[in-house]
C-alpha cells in the first residue's frame, strides 16, 4: 500500500505541473472554468466529510465543494480566478491545505504532506512556483533522512516535468 507520505509528495510535485516559462495567474483564457480533482486524507486515512474551500491568491473564497461520503473531490474553478489557488478542508480537526500554482494543473490531493509543503513554501518567502518546488524537495530529503520510503525513484516519468514543467 502506498503511504500517505508518498501520495502527498507525488501530489505536491504534480501541483507544480504545467509547461512553459511564464506563470499563468488567471484561469484559462477559453472556457468558463478549470477543474481540479483529487483525494483528501489525513494521517489516519481518507477524509469523507467536510467542505473544501477554494481561495484565490488574495485569500478570497471563490468556490467550495462538499465531501459527501467520499474522499475524492472534483471542483470547477471560475475562469477569472487569480492563481495560485489554495484548497483548505473545513470541518476537520487538523488544518489541511494544498496549493495549485496555475490552471494547467488538474490533480491535487490534500494531505498532511501537502500542508507541510505549503507551510514550508510560506517560510521560504511565499507560495511561488520556485518555493513550492524547493519545499517539496526538502520534504523528500527529510523523508529519506527520517527513514521514510518517499523517494524520487518512485515517481513515474521525467521528474523534471513534475517539478514545474521545466523542460
């Protein structure tokens, strides 16, 4: 069984997805929304109740979605939303959050690891693509030194693409 830690690291790296050299701070130019989906877990396993609140880069709530008996979620983000967007689970004892850097990312799990990476990026000076990548790398390094099994070798594909699409 894949650990929550490994799932969290993969999710953090996927959130940095997207190709190109410029960051998109608005939603997609065409269509009415972008979609983000994933799962919500804590250290004890899947979270199946609560509400995911999505906030724009300024902290304004733009939409939300309820977890109705499942840990999987899917939410449409309005096209005019300023990225990065922050996802928080409300109605849970522990603050769980994640960040999606731009509208090209479509998968984002919300886990204790995603929360750790977001907090670490803030400590590095703010939630930017570069700080999120550094925070994710630091989390992998900490896992290795702590005897964890979350390593870069477990990722499928080219890891440089998972670190923000730098290719």
